[in-house]
C-alpha cells in the first residue's frame, strides 16, 4: 500500500497522514528512498552551506520552550559587535560558503534595526555583494523587512512553530507579543517585501498530533513557501514547557524519526524547495544532519560562531559541537557528506529553485 501511494505524482492529505504514520523499518526506508530520489531530481546530490552567525541572545519574547526566553535569568546575555560579525563573515566568505545566516533573539528597537542594516551593508562590501544572506531575526514590520532586503539580505526564516492555533497558544503566552495572526501577517509581509521566505515547525511538541503535522505540510504548500527549517522539539529544563513536558513527549528516537519523516514528506510534496537539515537533528543523533540529507534535505547551516559564544546561545539542551571551532566542524562534515555520495557546493549561493520558479 505504501508503495502505491509513493508512486503517485500528487499526494492527498489522507496519503500524507498514512505516510507520516508509517511504523515499520521497510516502509520507512521506502519513504526516505522516494524523498531522496526526489531531491536528486530537483536539486542533485548537492548540499549548500549557510555559515551560521549567532549574533545575540537578547530577546524580547518569552516563548515557553526556548532557553534564551526573556524571563530566563540564568542566561549570560551577549551581543556581537559589528566587527565580530564582519570577522566571522570574512571567514565564511574565505572558506567558500556561498551564503551565511544571521540569527538572534528578537528585538524591534531602532538601534537594533539600524545596526542590522548597517552590518548587512558591510558584509556585502567585504564579499563584493556575492554572499547570499539569510536572516532569522524574528517578527518585524514590513518597512524593516524592506530596509534589510535593500541592505543586502535575500532570504528570511520565520518559523510558524505549529499551525495548530490552540497548540500555538499553549506553547507561547496568549498575548500580543506572541500572536498567531501576527506571525501569519509577518510571513505575508516577507513575501511582499520580496524575500525567499522560509518557515518551519517544531516536531514532537507535547499534544501535537499526526494531523497537526500534516496540516503544517499543507500550510507550507498553500503559502508557497520557498524554504523550510524544522526540527525536533528538545527540552530545556529552564523553561516552562521544558518542565511541564517531562514524560509527556515522544522519546528522543521517535522525535528524531518523526522529524526525518517530515523532511521526507516535505520533499516529496513540495519538490523544488530548499530544506535545511537542522542542528536540532544533530543534537539528537551525531549523524543527524547526514540522515536529514538522505531523507531529502539539501541545506546545512554549520555554526561559524566562535566557541566562546556558542554555549551562550542554547535554545535547547544538548547543542552539538560546543567545543569545536568552525574549521574542525567544516572538515569533518565535508568528509561524512562525501561518504554518503553528496557534494558540498562552494562559491554558490544555493538559492531556492522554487523561488525562481514562482517569480520568473
Ligand atoms: N527545541 C527545538 N527547537 C527550538 N527552538 C526554540 N526552542 C527550541 C527547543 N526547545 C527553535 C524555534 C525557533 C528557532 C529559532 O529555534 O523553532 O523558531
Ligand atoms: Fe526569542 Fe526566538 Fe527564543 Fe522565542 S524562540 S524566546 S523569539 S529566541
């Protein structure tokens, strides 16, 4: 039965539900093989890097699952200077990564908006405008998105976290700062501004159902999303959700497996989009990123932030490679990707083919 479904060109919501519920190794392998075949068809045996810069862990939000939420007083807050960011950007550029990603907690004050705008311009200067820049800096206004795009960014990642409104309310506070409708509007604004738009969800949240995850995949399609970054939910004991969900979520192995299934289904269903094999997968399995690629992902975001900063940016516990320099990680990853038949593409941005297809 699974074989028959996988032969279809277009899957129905019922098909997606059947596939996400697969519970035996043979059918699971069929699913991953189909997803990888689809990746080869639309992307090739290629992996694109985005050198990740964790700019600051200062955040105005209080998401109940996140280790750097505003109310966590145990966090040693930092913000990299423009020079720090430019140094790391130079390293990324010199090492042939075609793209970088700036990520930080959310801030919407003028100083922050100006700082990012200024930094983006300088990053493009040092790279002769050749780097693809992804931003992951939270909800902003349309005007801010436009300014940052003009200053040199071209992609934006803003996760919807879950498309189930009730679940969204449970894992955030039900207030103006954490509003589902505002998040939806922000995704629309990003499109209006002209970004390649990325979103994603956490997988294996308490009370999240298979139906919820299928609705997430359909949401990505209906909103014509260009890129997806998603991964397993991982507890952080200094957070309200981390404390209340002990014993109430699937095992690490099952959340990991479910995340791979989500990647595979997104590849099969959405075909020409970029999908990241995220660090959260790596946190649950030392070969998590490679397994994500074999399930259909095509983007990896190696952490380029210095090892003195990395431990301060812990959204969840068990963040991998905290002791490694960027260069150590780079060589090891390249070797293991090669061993699974994948080639890392250097000096190219690796934009979402879907973005070109929808805008040409
Ligand atoms: N487990 C997994 N992912 C998390 N994020 C935040 N906290 C956690 C956690 N405990 C993810 C969210 C957010 C992204 C920056 O990190 O999806 O959008
Ligand atoms: Fe802030 Fe993002 Fe963490 Fe929410 S998930 S508290 S917005 S860093």
